């Protein structure tokens, strides 16, 4: 059975949506078949959308009626507190999440493409993100858009959490197509 299409808009998060986006993000991460170690500590970070929104650009996907479908944190560069060691000229993506009930409908792709558009508009040369082997759907999404593995910037933020890096070269790429 195919999933019913859903109409949505991508825009910056509103203050009254921060708590709901935090809970949605935690639910999406907990829906993974092989959840990462140390999840409780990371859940606090995932829930703290209001704090992220004060320093970074948090984008959401919402239906015309205001139903929250997903969100992502766009990291503008190395000076952003959520940068995970970005280099000069790079932007990043953090904490991409789609409501488990709405996954597979293009929402994650649209949020990722919104970050690519924002990075281009900011004159960035590359968009970087980290994920894990426990997120195979996310890896398929990123590779399908044109991100490439960059093992030179893989890292381990905590014991047992091996993050793998992907990058999209904005200086040589054309905008993604739907």
C-alpha cells in the first residue's frame, strides 16, 4: 500500500512549535530499529529546540492546517555552536527528523533541500552532515540527493557512537531536482 501524499511548507520554526518539534524529533530517533547508545543524554539535546533556534536556523515542515511533520537544524558555519567542527565555507545539517507516521513522503528530502538552498544563498561551498549506520533510510536519502561519504571528518562524540560524515559540494553542483 502506498502512502498518501501530503502537502506541506518548509519555514522557520515558531516559538510555540519548539516543544512539539522536540518531542517529534525524539519520537523519530526512538523509532529507529537500532537506536544509538547514550540515547537519554541525546534526547535532552533533541528536545531543546528553543535553545537551538536562538543560535541556529531551525526549519520545519508543516501542513496548511499547521500540523508539524518534521524539522531540521541548519548550521550556518563554524561559528555556530552546533557546527560539529565545520570548516570555513561550510554549512551543516543537524537533527533532521520526520514524524514516523509521515516518513517516506518526501518531507526529509524537502527539509534537506531547503538546507542546500540556504547554504547556496549564504555562499557556502559545502554542506556537511553526520549520521550513523543505524540510520539506513537517512543514508539512502542523502546519497540519493547527491551527498558523498567523507571519512576524513567522521568522528566519535561519545564512546560507542560512531558518526559517519557526508558532504555535498555546492561549488560544483546544480540544484537538486524533485
